[in-house]
């Protein structure tokens, strides 16, 4: 053997050894949670491996830990069909509901069942495929039937082993789990994004989803994503009698399984687990929104089966909305786009349900008086529907001495006009139509996704445009020039052209969007859509009498009166003409005949959906012929219940209105095939 050959053999041996060592340390760190070496020592191993691979490129293999960020950037996330559907879970919110589920389970199988209790981690569900023990593919849950391929991005997650640590790897193993971003990493990421002037993520879940859906895997690699595996989707060449055995196998094979997983023999033990973790939810560095209980015996799971959306052998116990205490630094008021003046509390920042709260609305004067919230008070806060910051009430025993009831200011915080509160009204209003705060909010509303949908136009930009006197009303937006925009702070060539393009694109929009954008009191999207179906233009609307407006379904005297009054005002007429002049044109409305799989149905959406935004869900439902309403009544055909549903869900239950989850909704839209097959 020549010296060169000898060196090569030695390099090959060391490369293999290093890979094995690194995989072992990954395993100790991510799965066993007991690292044996320091981060620096670990980095040294990776560095040595990288160097050897540089000297001997022929030794590089796709499963080398140095190749985690090496996959070619995926141009698009290709849809993949799951080998067996990734189902959703039914929810329980109370002990009684949990026990009732257990009774149903045991009644159906006629036997006692054992249970496995797990944490419900709030992240992104994924399926990882190993062929012959080697990592091959990863996909998101998607709609449960179809997901998106994310192989290169998931490979960058160090907790994902590239090879299973088993002597005889199975022919095929599809593992399911939740990818998440630890809370601390989430906070760090947001700080970093904010310091670069970029949009921050609302919570760790969104951050995890956003990090996974990167075109460039090196961006994903820079986000310290983690993974907990909680089940097997498909397995060829493996057999288990119990879910707990499958989890043990996964852990031995090197896949991270949450150590908080427990076996229980009775539902009261299960409930004890749920209660305990409700208390301990902040003792772990990731967000959990509940616990998941599963029947342990696979034989029983099979007997129980599944509905089209969820297995009968598993249940999610959802924690109630989290409540925290903090102090009220100040109470301030803000003038909105309709002139309504809303009081809000400036809080000592506090983390609640995955977000840091610094403000909470206090609704109106009477509400503050009723709850008696004062500056300096310690208050209980939560996020309504886990989203909107809300003050539950003060903690009277912790009120500082001398704290006085808060008094509503007499003047507008923006333009100093004297505020008015009409007889019988709950709100104070700023009567000044040229109030800067009202104008800014109006412009923001005009450009928002629910109205004219002008991208790249946020508060800061609008405020700068107003300050310079370039924009007073929405029509002015369309006359902005590149020269002007390039003078705005932070506006480079690219941002100027982006914004100009976005504004140009928003010259043609459906009439209803323009109507919503005009900010007429009581005219929301539902009324605007109904009106736009009956009238072809703003001019036509302006010629209509109140009675004619009221002939439109869903338009009552309040809406018709308000719109009519607005349209008659000289300054409104001027604005309409000005919009015409700058080239804003409404797209002709197709007269919609209710057609499609949901024709004639009225539905309500509540809570967050996994596969689309609420706006998209609304649009799809309407496309399918449904009417989307914002309130639940006996006339509602069904309510689509997403993550963390709000009071609409309770109301649906109280009225006995059908509730369905996202995958059933997708099925009714005709988007996915309905197959009921249990996960296995
Ligand atoms: S089991 C058929 N176990 O919750 C059972 N899901 O609402 C399907 N999740 O899409 C899921 N932690 O994203 C299961 N320990 C856990 C979980 C868990 C989080 C998520 C998962 C799933 C959703 C179902």
C-alpha cells in the first residue's frame, strides 16, 4: 500500500468513526437528554469531519451530519399524499368530557383499556419516512391527506436521525411527530427579526411553521427547531401490540420521544396527568396546549376505529386559556378609524399563551368602571380565544395605596378635539373628520387585506407619508411617485418598486373591497358584498334611495341609512371623483348563483385553521356556494371549529348547531377525499 492509499484508508475509518460519534452525541442530547460532551467538544468533532471531507470529497455521503444543510434549495413544496391519513383529534375541555370519552371507549370494546398520556406540543405536525433505516423524506400534515414535501428542511433539524439506531432496520417506517421551536429560541429569533426591521412571529408555532417553509434550507438550519415523535404512520417489517411499545422502539431507534409520556391504567390517573401538566406547562421550554390520551392496546384501537377526521381511540384534553398577572403601567386612549376612542392598558410585558403582551384593550368607559381597573393595579390577563389580549380584572388585595379610579380624558389624544359621548352610546368619539389618528387608521384599513389589499403598506410607511403631507385620503396613495417613496426612511430601490407595483395592482378591485375600504360606519364586508351584488358602482349606489338600498338582502335601516348619509356628503362625492381620476376602477362583479358543494349552507368559522387563513377559508367556502356568517344562530348549518375556538363554539354547542373540524370542512369543500382509516 502506498503512503497515499494508507492515508486514504485511515481517513475513511476516521470519517466513519466521527459520523458515528456525532450521531451518538446527537442521540444523547436530543433523545436521552443527557449529553456527555460540551458543545465546544461536539463542534470540534464536526469541524474535524468537515475538514476530512474537504480533503477527501469522495467520502461525503448524503447522511453525513455535515450534509444536513446541503440539500438543494427546494423551489417549491411538492404535494405528497400520505400513505395513511394524518388524522386530527377530538377535544375535551373538562374532566367530565374526558371521563365520558373513557366510558364510551370501554363500552364499545366491552373491556378495560390502558392509556398512554402525552403532552400536546403546539408546533407543526410532520411525517418522516425511513427506508431501510435511512432518512428519505419528510412532509407536513397539510390537510391530513396531502402534505407538502419538506425533506431538505427537516434534514437540518439535528434531532432528526439520518439513520435509525437499530441492528435490523425495518423496510419502511413512517414516523409522526411535532416540530417545534423552543420558547427561548423563539424569543431570540423575534428579537433578531425586530432588530432588522422584519416582521416578528406571533407565537412559537407560527415561527416553527415559518422556519420550516423556507425555500433555502440554510435559513431553516439557523433556527434551532426540535422534534417530538408521538406515533407511527406506516411500518413494514415491524409489529407492536401496544402504542407504548411502539414509542419505546422509536426512542431506542434514536428518535426523540417526549420523556413526559406516561402509561396509565385508569382515567383518573390520566386526569391527574392533565391537571398536573396544566400547572407545569411552563416548566418545559416549549409551548403545550393540552395533553393527548391514547388507548394503549393496538387491538383495541383497531376495534374503536376512526371517524373521517379523528380516531375514536385518542382524545386531546385542552388546557383552559392561560391566565397570568401583571401590572398596569398606564391607561391610555386611542382614536380609531371611525372616531371611536378606545381605552387600553399599557402593561408590564408578560408572556401569555405564546406571546408577550404589552397592551390590552379596556373596551370603553363603563367597562373600566365596572371592572374598576386603575393605573398601578395588578391585573389578571389572558388572550381571548388565545389571541386577543384581555384583562379579566384587577387583584384588589394588591392595589397600591392611593390608586384612584381612572377618568376618561376629555380631549382626543391625537388632535385634541373635545370628545363627545352621545346619550345612550357606550363610546366616546372624536368628532374631527380630519383627525390625524383617524386618517392614519383609515388609510391602514383601506390598504388592509380585508379591503383593497395593498401589500407592503404598513403603519410606519403610512405615518411617514402623512407627516410629509403627501397622503391625506386613500386616493392620494395612487398618485405617489417613485421619487417621493425613495425619500422615505429605509426605502431602497426594491422597496420603492414593490410598493409602487402593489399600489398599481390595487387600482382594480371588486366593488365590495372598495366599499369596505371607504370606512362607512356599519358597512362591513358582509353588507358590502351583498350591496356589490346589487349595484355595479359607487355612482349607482350614490343614486339609490335608502329604501332601494334596503331592498338588498341583509341590509337593514342602520346600514342603509349610514351608507346613504355618507354617499350624500359633499366630501364623499369629492373622494369618489378623486378615486376615479387616479384610476381606481371596480372590477365587474359576476352575479353569483349559489352553486358548489356548499350551496345554500350558512356557516361560521371559529379558531385558527392549520391549512389556511381565516380569510382563505371564507373565500373557499363562498366559492363553494356557502354564506359565511360571523354569528352563530339557529339558522347556522354548521360551525367550523379550529384551534382555540372562541365563544362561537360554546354558542354552537348551546344551540345544538353542528360543529365540524378542519379536515371535515376540507372534505365538504370537496378538497380532500374522505377515507376513514385509523393511523397505524
Ligand atoms: S396524535 C390520530 N399526539 O395535535 C392522532 N398529536 O389535533 C393524531 N399533536 O396534528 C395525532 N402533540 O399536530 C398526537 N402527542 C401528540 C401530539 C399531537 C401534538 C398535534 C398534531 C396533530 C394535532 C391533532
